C-alpha cells in the first residue's frame, strides 16, 4: 500500500467531506424545502421560512468544520500508515459478527461523548465561543447539521481520533459510523417531523432522537443534548417531560 503525505490526505478528505456535506445536506434541503415543501407544510417544525443569510452562515461554518475534520482524518490515516492505530482491513481478523457489534458500540460511545460535550457547550462560560454558531440561525435547516464553531468542531472530531486508538475498527465500520452521523444530523435538523406522531411514544421509537426531539433543543437550550439516543437525556433529567406523550407538532406553531 502506498503511503502519501499528510497534506495529500488532508486535501482528499477535505474534498470528500465537503462533497458529502453538500450532497446530503443540500439534497435534503432541495427535497424537503423545494420539492416536498408544500405537501409537508403541516409537519413543519419552524416558526418562519429559513433566511438565505442564515443558510449562508451555516455553510461558512460547515466549510470551516470540514477543514478541521479533514485534518483529523489525515492524522488518523497517517497514524494508520505507521501502524499505531487499531484500524484493520482484513474481515477475517475479527469476523463478520464484529462489524455489527463494533458499529453499535461506536454509536453508543459517540452518543455518550456527544451528550457530555454538548451539555458542557451550553454552559454560559463556554456557549458564546464554543456553540453559539450552531444556534445562530434559530430554527435549523439541513445546512445547520455541520455548522460548528471551530473549537466545537475540534472537540467533536477528537472523538474519532481517540476511538481508533481504543477500539479495533474495520474501515467499513468507521465509514459506516461517519455516514450514519452525517445522515442522522441532517435528519435531526431537517425542520420537518418525518415520523408518525406515535413514533416518540412507541417502545422502540422512544429511544431514538428525531427531528422533533432535536428541534425542541433549538427552542429550549437546557434540554435534549443527545445525538442518536434519548437514554442520557432520560437518565440525567434533560428530557422534556411532555415529549413522549403530550407533545405535538402543533406546539411549535
């Protein structure tokens, strides 16, 4: 296998992350705000239509985030070239079953990490310079999904830098986790409730974060800090007590 320079890796990863953001976030915005916008009007979670200025601010922050995530990705691959990470390529090394187990484990670890740092970012001493950019647009759109202030982007990216030294991961698992993170973030910021109203109280759905759950966070900064799962919000008392049974889309209007 050919080893390339750090900056070659950075250039490639920046292009991939940049393209991924515009394809997934931009595609979701086109689909839900242009093509399906009128048909989904009753499922909107927004107070008002998105402003082009807010979207542009989100895009600029997202480009900065792509720079930072690409730096971390380049570091990970450079360290892999040196043989010091736990990344592997041979499926036989741990077996096919481990792909699924390690994928779920990474999502659980990341959700725990995200809850902790996200709640920390909302502390008054940190919010303005760590997390304000993400909330600057008010009601989120898919473009908001990757819009982080640079310090926050660094802290978020450090999760993946750390996990490849702690948990053996096949490259398939790592890529799957990154794609899941991107799609889930776009889904949570889409601005429309896409699931049935019963989803949040269903025995299965009540454990997963969706658009309504995260939109509440953008309205009430002191609750709903999770990324994928509602577990930590429930255990640590930051879940809206009305969310599962009494909360309706109409409450946003």
